[in-house]
């Protein structure tokens, strides 16, 4: 029997794609050029796993879910908004274990995860690769420290729901606030979906249309109606530059 200490495991969640596809090249570069360069080396010495690299027999889905649930650490690549990746990330969030979020530079962090720290990485320049490695190293060091406390959308929602269900003024106020937040989430998703379907040809955007939009924004900014803090702040900013 070996006296070697069993290595901690890190499971990588994210888009993989077919062999030689742009998605696979992206996934392999992130895995081999950034993640393994940090996690497999001292002082961490993790065993890094990805679903397509597992050669053990049996159900692939069961093996993936077991790795998601049992790995000491998970790294989730949010690039390309891959549905399977978000399904797997949801499972990891629900089991309340450490997860590090990463995303390709230039891509937008999904709304449900916008308040989670996310490492932006680029594979186009050497400095970008080194920067991503350094950011990842810092996250792993923090997770390994005694200061770390798991926090993700699921754990936060559970904590808030517990307070809301406790009764009293604080519980009632929080319950009302949670309803408003959920409503805003739905509105943001709907707005994002609509904006994705809008294709504006700026060359055909007439001067009259520009003037009409400018006038509408100016009238809104000049109105004395109290809306919300963010809208009022926007009004003040518009009035300074308009």
C-alpha cells in the first residue's frame, strides 16, 4: 500500500465540443495552458479531471455527477453559455462546495451569476495567459485558507429564505424584497432576450431617429419624478453631458 497522501481533486466544468472544433481548442487551452499549470503544481498538487478525459467504465452521466458532487474543487468555464455547463454548475452550487468561475474575455457574465467573482481570461497573448494563471492561483489560495466561506446563488437564496421565513418585521421586509428581486430577474431576462433579437444597422439609423431618441432621453432626465437611485444617478450624469 502506498504511503503517499491522496491528492485533492479538481473537476473542470464547461463547454468541450467535438474534436478539433473551436470549442474543443478553447477548452483544451484553458485546461492545459491555465488550469493544470496552476492546480497540478506545487503547492496545490491537485488531480485535475474533465468529463471527456475519464476512461473508467460505467455510466458517463453518473461519473460526471459524482465528480461534480465529490471533487474538492470545481472550476466552471462560463464561456459560450453552454447549457450542460450551467446544469452542472447548478448541481455544484446546490451541494455548497468550492467552485471558481471563469469566462473568456469579452463575454458577458450571465445575470444569475453576475455577483459572483469570475476570472476573465484571454488566450490571445502571453501576458493574458500569465494574468489568468495568477488570478486562478490567488483564488485557490483563498479557498485553501481558513477565511474561506462558500457563497453562491443557491446558498445565498437559502440564507435569505431562512430569514424571510423567520417572521417578524425583518422577515416580512426581506420577503417583499426577494419578490421584487425575482421580478427584476424576470424582466432582465426578457429584456436580454429581446435585445439579442434586435439587429440595428447604425448606418441606416437616420438623423431624425437620433434626434428623437436624444430628445426623449433629455426629457426623461429633465423630469422631476423620483424613480430609483440608479435612475436618478443616470439622470444627473445625462444632464452633465447632454
